[in-house]
C-alpha cells in the first residue's frame, strides 16, 4: 500500500492505486486535480494563496482515505493559518464547510440546489415544513426557487457557516432553502397579488445579510406550530394561583426557546403573615427557586437550559437575600444559580445613593393591607409620594416589617455581586416607564432577559411578547435605510400573524400592543469602515436618527394599510409624542431634520401607528457570528481571538479587520464612560431598550497609562453606573471584569432570546 502527501507544485510520484472513499460509500481513484479545484474555488477572490493551503494538507493520502477526512484537514489547515494579518483564511474554511454540506445533502437526497419546489413538497409531507408554505402554488414555488443564489452561501466565515448549519438548518436542507422558506412564510399573510413581491424582498434582505432574523424566527418559522417571539415578561400576583400559573407559563415559554422575565415584586416578604398567621411567609426566594428549577427541567427540547431573569424592586424587604441568591454560603434550599437576577431601580433610590441617604426596605403585602398602597405598580413622582408615605408610616410604628439601610451601601452590595457574577442586571424603572407609550393602560414592571425589550404587563391578562430582527450595519449604508427599515418592520409585523403564542396572556398582548423590536448589529464595523470611533457621537446620533425615523415611518404606513394597534387611542403616540414618548419640541431641538418629525407626528395622530413599540437592540452575541459582523452596537472585546468550540478553536474577527485594524477599539481597554455616552446617544432614537454590557479591566495601567501602577477602583465602576442612569440609559446588562486578560469571549446566555 502506498502513502503520499499532497505537494503544491509536484504531483505525488504515484497515486494511481490509491482509492478514496466518497460520501456515498463508493470508492474512486485519487484525483489530485479535484482537490486542487476545490481549494482554488474556496480561495477565489480572497486575499490568500491557494498553494499555501495545498502545502498544508497533512492527511496521508492512502487507500481508504475519505473525502470527508481530506475536507476536514483542509479546513483545519485554513483555520491554523488565520491571523490578524491573514484573516481571510476563516472564509476559506467557511466555504470548505459549505462545500461539504452541499455534497452531503446532494448524496442524501439526490440533488442540491435547483429543485426548491420538490424540497418543499418533501418536507411538508415529512412534517418538517409548516404546511402554510403551500399557500403558494407549485408555479410560484418554482419561481421563488429561481431567486436562490448559491453564491450567498460562500459569504460565511467558518464560525458563521458552522453555527448556521448546526443550529438552524433542518436535516437535508441547504442554507438558501431555509432562508427562502422563511421569507415565503413571512410574506404568506400579504395580499395574494403582493405575496411574491414581498417574499422576494424579504429573501434578498435576509440572504444578503442586511437583516438578521432572531433565533425563534429562523429556527421555528419553518416548522409546524413554532413560536416566533423572542422576549416575554410576566408578573406574579401575591397568591398561589398566580404563582403556579406563571411558573407554568414560564415553562411553556422555555419549551419554545424564548427568554422570559418574571417580576416577583408583589410577592410578600420573608416574615410576612400568611392566612393571618404572623411570620409565616418564606418570602420570594422559595418561589424564585421554583422558577430556577423550572428553567432547568424544561430545557428547550434538550438543547439548553431555559433562560429566566427574575426582577425585584429595590424597596422589597428580600432584596439583600435576593442579591445573595447565587453565592455559595447560606441555605442551599434558598439558592437559585440558574436564573438571572435583575434589580428594578427607581429614580428616588438613585437620588438617595448619590446623596448618601437612608433607604427603607418594606413588605409589599403589609403596605397594601395597612396603607392600601400597591407599590409595585407605581413609578416616577407617584411612587416617590407613596414611598414617603410608607416611610412616614414606618416612623409612626404602623408597619412592623422594614429594614433601614444606607442607599449607597445597598448599591455597593449589588456592585459586589456584579463584579463576582456579572449580575444583577439593573433596570431603571422610571426612565423606562417615562418612555412607555402605553401609560394610559398600565405600566412596565421590569426588563426582559436581555434588557432591551419590555412593555405593559398585567398579571394573568397581558404578558409582554416581542418579535425581533436586526439590521446588519456592517452591510448597510445610510442611503439604504429607508427601504431596509420598511422591510424589517413589515417582516416583524407579519410574524405576529404567524406565531403560535405559548399561552393566552401572550396572545392577548400580541393582539393588543403588537410589540416588535427592530435592532442593530455591526455598529463597530460601520464605524470602522467609515474611519469613525465611538467618540463620534454626532455621527452615531445621525445614523440612529435615520433608523428611528424610518422604522417609525414604516409602522405609520402600515397603520394606513392595516390599522393602528388596538390600544393606540389614548396612547402617547396618539397625542403626537414620538420615540420614547418625547414631545415634538424635543425633535425640533435635537433632530437633524426636525420638519420630517413634525410631519410624522401629525401623520401618526391622523392614521395611527401599527406597533406600540418598534425598536429594541438585542445583544446578538451568536447570531452576529452567522451574520459575519460584530455583536450588537458595542465595541469588539478583542480585534482577533480564537474561541474554544467542541471541535477545537475557531478564529473570530470583525469583517473589516485587515483594512481597518486600528479603527476597531477593543472594549476590554476602553473607558466605559465612552460606551455609556454612545449608548445614551443611540437610546434617544430607540423607543424601547439597548442591551448594554459594561466591561471593566482590573489590570494595572490599562486606563491610566501615565500611572502604570494604578488600576480601576470600585469608585470608578460606581461612577460609571451612576453616569449610565444620569445619561438616560434604561438598563445595564452584564458587568464583565477582565483580570490578566481572562475573559469568556462569547456568551451564550441569550441564545434563547434574540439570538
């Protein structure tokens, strides 16, 4: 038996007797030219030398070698050669991965691209595709199949290609077939004469990676009875029926892959009375423990544990124990290691933190029974007035359950937990509710899993439900925004008609508020290719003003066509207020083109608006890898790194790294006040929220080059968090810390939500 190695310039001395095992199990004589053909195809139009890849092939070409072994070895060689100086090798590896997918699919089903109508029929019969795809006639499916451009498959780098194929594709399905099927289903609710027009527009925007579909849409839309919504928020009343009902609803959400926020601020505190018996309540922690175990038990079809953030108002008596729910010390029966704690923070508390004043923790049940005040539903001045009454009642001896703390010390307790675990999230209740367009019908109790999407919640009646997509700014210019924003908004409004709500209160919310969230990713790439930085807040403001305007305009145009959302009458929108419930005067003072905002305000008052919430920027940590851009709107953590995956290490880099290396500031060394300022600038034009992670590098000399021995102090982190609240940011997502450059590069937490 003869072994040979592939050489870039000299053919092996003899390979006529070497047999290669093909994907269908048959054998054929080794053909070196075919290997070179694939290598040259994978390297075409990229800044790499194909001969180098041939030279790196280490598989011994011997009898019995499989085509997959050769292909995998080529991929590994390409990945090993990838570097900041030669980043295009990751695209070579991606193309080779796609080549294998093409070949495997062709062998398995007998054809590749070119017979889309047959693929649809086969998958509908196998119950893999939703039969609503048959809304289209066979001729229409043939026409739609003609839009497929296989070259779009070659645009993915290795990380994107692997995530797309492993996480989103069905068995015997090719990428463009998946994307086209999503587009056709998204357009299925259009008028028959317009379906194909919108389907093509949806497909081209998705396939060209100008719009990214959130994971529930991309993963669930094609399959029967799929839930398409990303974000949910429920609230629990202070009774057993509500508690167990919402735990069940949490399980239903988790089953369908959604992320859920659960507000528990109404539940009575530890030591409160139960059925007239004093000191009988165990507080919120036992119920949080049940939510924790539900997230583990209902594990999204075996893919991963459920994702639940539990929110608690900062005045609740159980807040100190809540902040310790993920520490190792204490009663393990009252720990919850698998939920994501979230503090709901009022302006009054933040003012007292700054002024170093006292804060009072109280029991909501006792306050309601004694004073008739339901604190959880209050915010702003109304909350402050009621809270002062509560404190007066404490001083008068009318309330027995309370705890006086220094507000700043309580905030520091939260900070210590953040530095240790990254949490709790901070959700600024008054800031978010002031921007709520539906103040006439209720309030927002807390944030969602990823801290970017929320709206009114009424326990047992309305559970916040939101469908998401994102604009890929790496692949867009400002001139494209009018059309692409219209496409993104219409696409999401259609998902509301297509989704299967996991429980009644979710469906009620979808129907009444029609909440959507058009987000963004790749801002770091957009800035880099325009030679801008996060210090250029004027340019950032201009970009997001365009996004905010065109998304709002698109929803107004949809209202002309389809009607306003049912709760529109009496809303802030109906009063002429726009993004974030701001008056027209604000836009006159801050917008680059104020006259169009004035006209839009008048049009909305006349015609209504289709969606009560329209824009929300999710973290997009893993879906951005599929999109080939940087995540969300934050700076890159590192310009180039290798991420550890199951099959080895994978190079991760932004798309313009070679030409714009120095225009990608690394977040791990960036003053986070710059990030806060940039996010606050964007927030002015985003009507819901922005997932804002903050990264603090604790190594010496990072932020203070003139003082090499100096490192970041707790005071610096404290001042940054205060700055976030004062600047108008609505939430703080994770707090990350870097010590000796140790940092988990890619966080998987929000796969269940937007990603």
